[in-house]
C-alpha cells in the first residue's frame, strides 16, 4: 500500500491544470520532444529514438520502464489508426503511463476503450478525494499477448462522496511489452433506473433485499434481525463478460419468479428464476442474450465474518453462516475479498460449458442450523449429500477412523493384513491401485494378486468386513492407464487433447524429429509441471512420446519414440493432424463431455460396487493446468460421475485437498501428503494446512505416512500425537514385507493402536489436545484401556555407533528440568551383517580417497552426454545436474572419517521435487577388484531422505550401481557385495560416478563421503551382546543380545522391552532402569557392550529425556 500511495502522490503532484476534456491525444498522434539526462533517462524512463513523449501523457517516475512513439516506417508494425501508437515495456518492474482527466460526473457511467497489441496490459483509474484519500479501480485488462490489434472495452463510474478527479493509467507488467492506440473515454447515455422497486426474497431463516440497481441492500437473519450487508457496498449481484469486456449491471426488475437484468451494454440481458426454499434460495439461469456472452457471475457481497471458507464459498461465525455454491456441473465458485470488512461470495458459469441451465444455491441460516441448511440445499438440488452410519459424512464416526494402506495386498495374504490392522486399531484397509487393478479405464483386476478377478477381491473385502473393518481402494483418476485397451493398439478418439499445428513435412515410421507448420500451444510456450501435460502426441492411430519441443523458425518435436505404448509406428504425410494427448502423471485424461467419460466412470463404479468397497481414494486428481482445459469443470464432471454411480454412500477422498466446487460435497476428509524422510519436519510444514481444513467443515487425514525400512518409532509417535491434537485419522502406508522385516514394526503398530484407542475415546480434553498440536514438540503415550498418561519427550539426534572407541559412544546430555527425569533409550541394530572391522582389513583396495575434489571431471564430453541426456540437464566440468539444481563438491579437513580429508557434496534445488545432481571422474588407472567380495563407503548423512547412487563403470561401459537412502545423520559405513552387480567386469574398474537423487523442492542437501574401498573378505558380524548404558558413572547392563534387525527400548515408566524383529511380539526385559535418570544440568552417557567376541557396528542409539505433562 505504501508504494501505491507514493505513486498516487507523485501523480497528484505532477497533475496538469484542470481541463474540460476527458482524455486528450488518445491516438498518440501529437508528441513532445524530451531531453534525457546524463544517464540517458527521462525521469527514470528509457525513451525511443528520437526521445519523444506523447503530448498530455506523463511517464510515471515511480514506475519507470521503456517508452517509444514509433513513426510510420516501411516493414514495421503499423498503428491501428492514424500514424502513431505507443509501445510500453517493463524491463524489470511494472511500467506506468498516465493522464490526469477532468470532468467526470460521479452520477454517470463511461465507456473506456483501447486497441492493444502484444503482451498483457491493464487500464486503471487513480481517484483523488477532498479528504486526501487516494483510491482506484481497474477497468479493462488484456491478459494474454496478441499478435494483432485487439479492441478492449470496459466501463467506469467514479465514486461519489468527496470525489475530485481521476487519472487514467496504462500499466505493462515486468518483462512484458505492449502496443497501445486509440484510447477513448465516452459517457454512456443510459435510461434512468426506477427507484423504490426493491425485491424481497425470504426463507425461514433469512430475509434478502435487492435494489433495482442490483445491489444487495439487506441480508438479515430471522428472527434476531441482524443485517449482514455493509451499507454502501457498490458491488452488484450480477456480472457478465461479453466479447472479452466486463459489462456492469444497470438494473434489475422482477416478474413473479423471474428476475430480469439489464447491463450497461444495451445488447446484454439475463433472466434468472429465483425459488426460495426453507433455508436456502435457488437461482436458475433461464436465459442470457446475446448468445456470445462468455461468462455470468452471481455474487453476494456480505460482511466478512470470523471464518471465511473458500472450499464451499462461505463465511460464518458462532451466530450465523452464509454460503453460495453452484449445484450443476457447469458452475464454479470463488470467494473474493472487497476490503477488510466485506467478502464477495461469487459463483460463475461460462459459455464454454453452458450458461443457460446453470443453477446456484444461496444458504443463509443461524449457525446452529447452518450444516442442516447446506444438507437441505444439497438434497433438494440433486447434489450428493453423503450419509455414513446415519450422520452427515463430515461429522460421522467413519471419517474419524484411520486406515492401513497396504502396497502389497493380495487375496493370499489378506488374513495376515487383517491381523496386523487389528493390532493398530485401524478402521479401514485400503489396497494400492497396482495391487488390485491391472488397468485403469476398463478396470481389469490384477489376477496375479487376485487370481479369480472380481470374485477374489470380493472375498477379501468380505473377510475385512467380517473383521469389523471397512475396505477401500486407491485409484488414479479420473484418467486411463497407458496399458488399457482405450490406449492401444488404437487410441480412443474420445481422449482429451490439445490440437497442434499439422506436420510441415512427411515422416516415415523411423523418424525421431517431427517438424510442425507452426508453434504448438505446449511447453516451453506454455507451462509444464512434473505431472502435466505430459509428452505424448497422436498422429493417426500412432502414439509418439517426444522428449522436448524446439521452437524457432521450424518448430519441431525431438527425441521421438515412435509407436509408443503398443501402438504401431507409421508413415505420416505432410499436413497430417497432430494432437497432444493430455496426461496426468502419465495417465491419459478423457474428454469430459464425451461418452468416454460416462464409460470410464461406469466401468469403475461397476467393479467398485461388485466388490462392495466402502472407500475410494482418487489419487493424481490435482495438477491439471487451466492453460489446457478447465480444471474445475473436469473435476466436477468426472468425480460427480463416479460418485453418482455408487450403490451406496462411501467415504470419498481425492488428492485435491478439501476439494472445491462440486467436489467439496463428496469429500468430507482430506489427506495432507505423502510423509517420508524427516517425518516430523514434513508434518510440521503441513500442520497449518491441516488446521485450516476445519474451516471448510473438512476433517484432516494425517497421512499417508510411510512405515518402510528407515522409519523410527519416535517419528511415528510424533505423527500419532498430532492426530490426538487434531482429532484426526492417521493413514499409514506400508507393506507386509516391511512389517515382517523391520526391527520395530510390532512396536510401531502397537503404538498406533494405543493412540487410536485413546483418540477415538476422546480421552484428553481440549486443553491437552492444544498442547499436542504444537509444532516441534514430541510426546509419549503410556498405558492402555483408559489409564493413559502423556509425557513430554525431547530427543537427541540418532547416533550410529560403528565402534566403541570412547568417542562415538560417549555423549553429554543436558537436563533443563529442575528435577531428575528419566532417560529414554532405543538401541537398534541395522540390517548389515558385516562387522565394521572388515573395512580396515589388510589387503583392502582404496578406490577413491575423496581428498581432491578437483579430480572429479569428465574425461570426455560425449560420455557426459551419454550418461545424462535430456534438455533439462546442465553439464559442468565434473558433473551434471537437473535444471534448477546448483551443486558443488569440496574437499575438507573438517570431521573427516578416514585420514585427514573427506569430500562434501552439496546441492540446492530451487526447482520442484525430483531434482538431482552428479559428479564423476575417471580413475587414474583401471583397478582390479575381482578378488574383492564387497566395496565399503563411509557416508555422512543429513537425514533428508535423498538417494545416493554409487556407480562404478568397467572398461566396456557396464555399470555396478548401489543405493544408499540418506535417512540418517552422521557417519555410517555402507557395504555393498560385488556379487550383486551381475555381468560387471570387476577386473577393469575405471570410472566412478556419484549421483544424488530425489531432492525436494526448495531444499539443500549435504552428503559427506570418505574412502571408498574394495574389501577382500567379508566376515559374519557377531551379535551385540549385553549392551549397557552408563549415566554419570552408574551402569545398567541389559541381559540380551541383538542380531540384525532387532531392537531394545527403555521407556522409563513404560519399562524395558526386547523387540525380536518384524511383527513378533516384544518381550519384557528383567533389568532395573533406576540408574537411567538424568540429573539437572549436564550428564555423561556412555554406550557399551560385551565385545569379547567382537563388536558388530551398525548400531543406532537414540536417547531422549521424558517427564510427565503438567
């Protein structure tokens, strides 16, 4: 606001003397010479040659840019009218050219018109008042650049009270350029609006009064009489766009149920039918004229209440609630603020999807009747109003219940899944899309997992139901998988597509470059994300996957894979039609107005109903760009198409958050995201969004959170504590393979069950739940069966103890509490079955020391291009990175693990998720590692869950590839068996490449690397025998031994338990934890074990402080 006020003050100071003319020199034919300063600028503006300014117009010094007034010249773009026009550019910021206007009458409307060519441009009025107040409003705008002259038209009426004058400002945004000509301002001769003809609309709950000018005069609650309209709000209830021009409402008149609207453009008319119901008012668009009306908007500017809910276009407080939503598929809504106190509840329909026949519902009711009023509007207007167990789905018990999301479900293991789900007190089991489906489109069952097809799935569902749980499915949609018969061998003609220019040259069936007759409306001309719009085009019956679009004099698709997805490559003649098939995450979208939309939704509903599922989770519904098709319409049409075909109300979730427009009505619960890596940070980043869902009457589902190999119980407990704070379900994604192998799977599943039982019982009051919602705070829940007790917990960083050297296994922990508190301990052994000592064995071969970062450089550029093809790859002297990623490799003496130096690979990803970088070098000479059973690498992790890939190449170019998931912090020895690289010639190892993948957006990762060695022999690691923890000189020895993937926990009051791995039950350990108490201040902690027969290494120790919540 400060910048705008400064601009307007400058405009005021530079204003010319008052004049009776509304606009002078609108055709820019008269120019004035200007004299640039020493910097070559005029008031900060760079002018053309010769330096000229159009007479009566002033370049704004607060928003400078580039300005020229081109004279006629052969071969150059001509003016629209006359001889001249202005060209305005904003090199680094918005550029403004203005003219002060006099003579406006606040009682009149004016038509503002201009001809525009080129980039986007906005025409606005700055308004000056006797009180010193400065305001303004935009009247017309060109959003997308035009190659030819285009006429813009808008309407303006000055405000009344205290008004002095206005200035017309033409602004062009940063990095854009536009040509402007023939600007005009003309008074409109309008018929008078009859006064005193207010229209009253009443329900049992509210009274609404509309003036004959189309303004909302009252929205008054019954019986209290409070009015929710801010007096003097100048926003009419109807708005149309005609021929690209926003046309203001002139007047309303009523004839029975019909309200007829006239607009400032005398051609424009609209008729609405208004039907008051018990607690809502129904608005039907009966007719609009002329036929080329592009958009109609119904809007109610009301007092902004305590809560504004955009998903269903509402505002409400503890006393009253109002919302306006579309009830037909050709409508969408928008919540528009009008200053600090007013919110516009707007709903819209468009010519593209039909205006006549659109229907809207305005709900206004006391707060205690608001939800029933919404339900009434849903039911009486044909919208789904899901009821689960006799209650509106949004407030039902099923939305509070959690689910176990299994990625390897099959009929043969369903009994085991049910057993584990019962332990976690889950209310639902969901199958991953690829587990139960072979295709999307025809929705054929995956008979590898369910050999009897639908019958086998139905038997699994029946077992889940018999166990007292619901059954659900994960599915991609609304879309079709690449392997479905709708795609190949002949693509269905009803798939969604964007037309491209035809082929400029004939191509045979082998050509990998396709030249077009023009520039396609595809990236890089338009936007692209990882998900959308994909890389598939169709010519004839052939699908072609392209790598990129090259622009220039001959636009073309390059890197084409012919006959993709099972279609047949063919010759195509010059002029052949080219279509870009739209895909979302590589699944194909359909034309929502085609019969294929009905088939697709019907195919899914048939299988879903036959199997008797209770929940559907539609993933990959987000990410559609409006540049290609109207996202809101696609989702309205497709999701309503699915839901209306179900035989019963079900729990319906999508990846679109709360859902909006019509989708909101069927989505009572919303997931947060895919939680992995640093689960605590991941959850904290999404916590505000989860808290905000309540405003939209939507429950958050805290999930999915991954329970795979590297997750720790404290991370899952952090998530569980937040579910009690939010009173929200949790969804855990995992597999039977993980649950049967993870060292502490049983511990985590039992923990989830404990939290679920407590949460569903609503055991803790809101005062406690508020504390549990606090970001960054860990808790522990002990007890069961109603005797639950909460403790605060503060965790140290997890430590990997590779040797008992008096350094790695000794720490200082500070207790900030004024009294002693328990020390929690978790000791977990990893999966490595090789002792750390094998790394230092005689005869080990050093492959790379990482002492010299400069040694990492490509030996030849062709190798780099072969390793990293693609248009979004940036090659450097010794590495490569995806566009948007900056990476560096540096040697350092700080905290080296072996010798005096190590290397640190740092990468910053400013792009979206999926960034990567790599460094490579040729070894000084080929190494013979054929006698080595393994290679060992020290990795210093940052715990951000990136993937480190180690590539070794032999002389023939073959690769040995090993992966490290960097979900840990600190130095860890990673050992890889050479036998895992089949076909690799270990006797001629000559290249090394390190690749970091999976970088999240807007993040920096740091991975330390130290000596990579070939290990001649591998020895079995000994067990960890009698681990001990010493606190300030007092030791407790734990009488157990840990083999790989086993763990030991001490939870203070919760006791000490041994976890034998997988889903085997934990066992109590008879040992006193009395010495595991931290005194106030610093405490010295030593971890040790009986190493008589050796120490295994790969031991993770996690320590934490805990104390009862107050």
